[in-house]
C-alpha cells in the first residue's frame, strides 16, 4: 500500500467508521462500503484538497473503488 492509498483509506475510515483494513482496495464504494452520494462528494473534495488534483465532474461516477481513486490521483500528480 502506498502513501496515497493509505491517505484515501484513512479518509474513508473517517467517513464510514470502518477500520482501514476492512475496506478492500477493489470494494465498490457505494454498494460494499456503504457510501451515499453525499459521502462520495466528500471523498472527492478531500481528494482535490489533499492531493491538489481536480476531478472532472463527469469522472466522479466512473470512480467506484479505492483503486480507481488512487489511480486518478497518481495519474494527475504533477
């Protein structure tokens, strides 16, 4: 697990109340992790703020797992 994934897991843990180890990298954030649409917006606000990455609104619906989030952060790092 890299630092980016660790930070994303920590933020998801704060939102869900689940332990970071209880959120699999490939778990669907809505169906398996239990996030709702407002939580998803909160996650992407965190991504944009902590990682200085802009997530295009049309991309948000494509990001369904921790792996997807980490990939978009890594691909947009400067």
